C-alpha cells in the first residue's frame, strides 16, 4: 500500500515541475548571466526540490498545496542563484526620495500601447533589468516579470515587507529612468515630464 502512495505522488511532482520549469529558467537567467551556470543552477534547484518533495510526502506531517510547493521551489532557486552570483552586499541602499505616487503597479503594466512594444524595446528593457543590482533585480523579476504576488515574492526572497518594497521600488524607478521616452505608453505611470525628482 505504501508503494501505491509513492507512485501516485510522482505524477504530481512531474506536473509541478512542468508547470514551473520555464518560470524557473527565466528567473535564474535574469540572475545568473553565464548560460552554463544557469543550467546547472536549474538542475540543482529541481534536484533539491525533488528531495524536499519526497521527504514531505514520506513524512506526511504537513500537506502542502501547489502554491506552497511553488514558493518552496523558487526559494531553492533563489538560494542557488545567490550562491552562484557571488554578489557583494550593496553599499548604496539609501532611501530614494523620488515620488512613487503611482509607481506601485507593474512598470510594464498592460495598457493599450503595451502590446505594441517592438523587439528592440523589449531587448532594451531586458538588458536594463540585468544591469540592476542583484538584490534589486530579484524582486523586480519576481513581481513584474514572473507575476508573483507581493506576499509570495517576500516569502521566496526571505526578506521583510519593507525591505522588499524598498528594493522593488528602487528597481522600478531605475527602469523608469531607462524608459523615460516610453513611460507613458508602457505603464500606468504619469508621463516622464510630470515625474518629480
């Protein structure tokens, strides 16, 4: 009977991996620039997640839903990315006093003109995201690119709400600076000329 329980759980693990494999690879590729290292990080993350999944199924102490399992998977990916990045502790985490009145939504929020983004602009945005500090880049990728909720992103990154919001807002402001000419057409922000500095 124990054998049948184990065989029933394997397809669930496979389905979870299938549902999240592209998002995991996208997340790691924004954080780790070496393609070979990114592939190794993805494999290591899925391997660790498989071990965690099998232990949790075998122990039967806690039942995880698919959202909790997805968060655990991305926590492992984040841990792997941090170990590979060798990112130094950022020294300039000072407060940014620019106004964020309407910048609390996705910088690339859907709007009628957002569909018209050309390939060159998307490439420019991707390049700009990759130039962000490692700790600012992760919240931006999780929230605005991979579409995790704020609560899920804080759990994945293992940071407090205030620290998360600070880093996300700083990353968004940096991206807005890059897109000044296109801000009004690709986001819900006011036109760049109205933004206070």
